[in-house]
C-alpha cells in the first residue's frame, strides 16, 4: 500500500485503494480527513477516531488431482472475473468462516465434490483485479467419495481434468505459477491421498438444475 498521490487511481477510474474516495465516516457520519498510520495516509475521522485500514480479501482454493497427476479445474461462468477461462475451484472466505471450511465449500459449490483437505500447497497475493486485491491459499484436497463425478455449479459452467503442463486458458495468473510447479513435480502427490476416481472426462458441463449455496 502506497502513500496518496495521482498514481492511486486505476485505469477503470475506481480508486486503487479502497477508501480513497470516502468523504463521510461510516461510524458517525462526520467528515473524514486523512491521517497517517503506519506510514500510510488513511481515511480518519477526527470526531470519533475511526481509522480505515484497506486490507485485501482472502481467497481459498482446492487442488484436486487424480492418480495420473491431472488437476481438476472449473470454467468460470459469464459475469465472473475471467469468464470462459479456467481455474481451481476457489472463492472468497466469508466473514467468520474458517479458511479451510471455505476451500471445501467452494469445491462442493463449483465442482460438486465433497473433499477432505490436506496441506497448504501454495500461498500468493493476487493483483489481477486492482480494485479487489486478495491473498489466496491453495489446499491439497481429496474427494470423500472416490466414486464421485465432478459436476459444475455456482460460478462454474464446466469442469475438466487437465495435465498441469498443458492447462487451458486460465482466469488467474497465480494458478499458472502453481500449475508450473505441479508439472515440474510430475505425478507425485499434491493430493492428500491417491484415489481411483480418474474416470471423469474433461469438460463435464453444469447440471441443468441449480443448487443452493451451502454456507
């Protein structure tokens, strides 16, 4: 996060740091000023002492692999960032939600697969959307039902199995960093355990009936 200046506006016209265009205190409705905290100018209310710290969101993703080393990716739906491109099942952590629970929820919502999480395999800062920077955490994951067939849902329109060395067009640059590392590792497990469930073919389409979003 930088100090204030003309470079803080993004190409889209939105402020590059959340809160830069705020003029009214969200706590007491008084006029906001700018005060320096931690070496950075931040929206500050002289009346009630409110200080706004612009922090990135937190995203969680699941890395699901089959015994051949392929990864399960989902295709982003229209209206989503990177629509038509592919990514690991992922999404924002909800307020009050554990990051591991969020990763498992996104795998179920977007790929129709209930999972058991393993270790963290990747952590990165995401700046692909300047208005919504985030920190991503990728977890190894294994389906709880080895016979489950992934089916797209929620923010995804298709699911597919892909060689990490030959992924489809990707929605998020940080997924590519992880895929390159997985390709270098070959078929060695990033999944929590190996499971004989590689029969699902690439490009399984979204089910016709929508599902409610479990929370």
